[in-house]
C-alpha cells in the first residue's frame, strides 16, 4: 500500500480534474491511505462520526462535483467520469493505491472505480449501496427526506438541488452488474437490515457477484453515517481493512449496534 506521508497533516484545498471540474479535497492524518466517497448530496462533513475510528490512517475525502464546496458542473458527469475524479484526487495527494470506502451513491462510484482502476484499490468497503439499474428499488420519498429535505435534523447545510439531480442522472442509466465479476479487490458489503432506501437484498446481490466479497447485515436503516451507528460500523470496516480477509462476516457480532431505522 502506498503511504504518501509520514508526518500528520490536515489540509483542505482544491483539485482540478481531467473533466474540467474543481473539487474541494480534505486530507488528514498519515499512514495507510483510505479514500471516503460520500452519499447522494452529502459533503465531506458527513463522515465526521465515522473517521475518528479509522485511527492512524491518511484519510482522503472530497466533495463531489455539485456538492458542498465543489462547483456544480453545467452538465451531469457519467459514473466513469466520477470514477476519474477519484483517480485525479488520489494523484493530487500522491497516493497510488488506497483502501476505498463508499456510502450509498459513493458506493456506486466505488464499484466503478474498482473496476476501472483495479490496481489502485487495495480493499473495498461498500456501505448501503446497490448495483444501480437492476437493483431492488427503495422508497424515493425516504431518499428525498434523508438527502434534500431541509427538515432533516442531520442536514449539513443547504443541499444544491441541481448537483443532487446530476448525481441521480449519473446513476440512473448505469449498472454495475456487468462489472461486478471483474472486481478483484477483497470487498466488504455492509447493508442495513431495515434500509428502506437501498433494501438489503441489494447488498446480497453485490456480495454474491463480487468474487472475493463478504457481507455484513447490521440492525440499522440506510444511514450508516448516523452518530449512533457510524462508530460500530466503522469498527467493522476497520477490522476488515486491517485484518486478514474473513471467510464470513454475516454472523459477525453486533456489539454497539441496536435496531435503528
């Protein structure tokens, strides 16, 4: 695994991508690198309850085009273009290979990145995500309430509707089903047992089709970034990233987790 820094760092800056976008990037810590890919319309701050568990690592996160501090493109980017943004960010921070953790929409981008740039992904963690087209659909109303609706008490500021629509457009005609069998990185798939946005059948589909994948279904809803859920889920992800690849995580203990919708 490439380690870009040996001294602790923390910096936020802009990176120019090959598709003409300027994206806001944050890098903190040192050690083994992990890149975090955000959910639909969610900025980097959405990982705030998750990252403390990751410990002695170089954590790379960024706002996708149209989200947070990154400018909204005039036209939607494809999933391949969003995967290219991940590569451009890693190039900018001097990381050749990293662990990749993607939540929801970010998990879809993570799948595309693991297929398009397999040499850059050491291990892969897919949280509350699906294959795109061909997935078991969830509740659109619930999705709106947890991403765009300003009544959401955990909102991170005004969501940019056009940016969110561009992200939806990117995934609307995309499917990872033809790609999954070619993903070579050891993969952890985590799904919420009570997820109404991405039903857990989607996690089982991913884990079945990715050759070197294990699944962990937790007693939670879609939002695995919630403060009361993020810590134990992050611990589970960390065990997967740092330890031997397990044969099965389906019966992994649920210490620290309680049913949460």
